[in-house]
C-alpha cells in the first residue's frame, strides 16, 4: 500500500462509531444465560453423583457410626461448637486500635 494511504487511515483519530447499548446488553444477557445453564448443569450432575455415591456408601457408614463414633457424639458436638464460636467471634467484634 501507499504510505500516503496508510497515513490517511492511521492518521487523525476519528470519533469511534457509537455502540448500541441495547445490543450490548442483549449479547451480554445471552452469554450470561448460557454460562448460568452450563454451571447449573454441572452442579446438578455433581449433586447426582454425590447422591449415588452416598447411597452406595451409606450402609458402611451406619456400621462405622455405631461402632466407633456414636459414643463420642456429645464430645464432637462440644468441640464443633467451641471451634465455631472461636472462629465466629472475631467477625462479630470490631477490631480496636
């Protein structure tokens, strides 16, 4: 190409063409809907897999629960309560300088 034509094309910047906000929002809405459907399908698939696996493992968990964890339920409940209080208190009390 001729250098003069390139200078004319790349020369003084003209005002960019105006964009259509409705078109932009429409395209973004379609992209977001596709993304939402894809993530929803992945979440449903993972939930279905978790349900199937839990259904297969549940009989073994029941025997394990009665044999080893049932006597310590009250101790575990206390431990979980204390840990959750310890982790939650800093969020409720503001920091002091």
